[in-house]
C-alpha cells in the first residue's frame, strides 16, 4: 500500500450466516467472537505475538466487525490477522472487505515451511533447570537440529494445557567442535505458555536447541513444532551426565576458618577447600559449580 498523502483504511469482516439444521434460531454465532488485528512490525509476514500489534481490533459476535485506521504518507506493508477469541467446534465462514483512499494489493499469507516435525518433552526433576541465569540451565531438555544446507527455520514451543502463565523460552546455538559461527538465537523475552524462534537463511551445520522455563523447578510438559524450508534432522539429546551417578557436595569459603584463601597467585591458596575423588575403575567425570 503506498500513497503520497495520508489514507483512511476500513476493514470489514463479515461472518456468513449458517444454514440448515446446524443453525439454531437465536443461538447462531453466539460463540463466534471475531476481529481483525493489524501489524506493522513484520508487515507482509506471518505474525505470532499480539504484543507487536499496531492496531488491535475488538472481538465481537455480531455479524459484522469494522476496524478503521489512518496511515501516514508513504509505502506500507501490513499484516492483517483474522482472529477468533477462542476456537469453536464448527466451521466459521467469512468475507473480508478492504476499503482504502489509495490503491493497494491484498493477498493471503501462506505457510511456506515444507517440512514440520513435532517433538514432545517435559521439565521434570533435574531437567527443570530454569533460564540461563541459573547454573542448572544446562540440565534442561535439549534437541539436535542438523541442516545439510541453508534453511529457513521456525520453532514453536507450547506449554501443556493449564500452564498458560508459565514463562517459557527457546535458545539455539551451533554445536561446539564445528566451524566457528557467531550465531546465537533465542525466542526473546520469556513468555507465558508459548514462544517462537525464527531463523532466516540458517547456515548448514548442527545446532543445539534448548527449551527452558524462566524459573527452575517448574514441572510441566511441552510440545515443540520444528518447521523448515528443507529437510532437517531432528533428534532428542540425552543429558550430558546421562548414566552417571551424581553427588552434591556443599561447602563454603570462610574467613574465620581461613579457607577463603583466593587464587593461586596468593600464598594461602592451599588453604582453600579441597576434596579427594576416588574411582574404583576408569570412568568419565564432570562437575558444575
């Protein structure tokens, strides 16, 4: 949509009347609360978060919903999101009429990702590690994404029903050991119940996808949808300490006891807390602080 002057735009969403036995007199459309939301951010592309809405419509179960706004002079790409307040168990047909003071083009936005895989997971016990602010973040569920070539990627995480207010997030990092890539992607600020991570022209390689809640110890299930423009390998990763026995040791550095001795640069370094690890046979060991 473009113009050398400001332009008024009207959007009229009309719900079609039901016919036949499925329509009950006086009850028709009572649960069909519909509206149109207008987005400038990501205009011309699919949208996922209502927080970025520029002009938010009002839901109504009347046969017609009208949204009016005015655009300043210049070229504009907008996304019109036709929304139901809540899903219903019947089909709702509609007509969208757009009226503008200047010429415009209107087209549907298809879902362009050709491949989609669904993953199920849960934060339980140790795996409820919380966000990167906590050292237990490494215990969160992780998945490996393997791209043979450059791809567009869309990852959506939805918390289990009843956990719409639980803050969740996604992070994507290249695996260590491969070609160095200054890439770190996330779903942004943690959001209640749903989040989305998007990557355009993601280079070929292997990546680790981490799903987390904001606070550690929050236990719930989740589903992840991984959609991409080309075939992508997706696999759940076992925890790096899977199969190992874990023992937690608590201690402290105390000035009174003389154990707050500092780094090896200082003469009293040997007074720091020390522990003996004895293994009955060759084994792998790891530690975290």
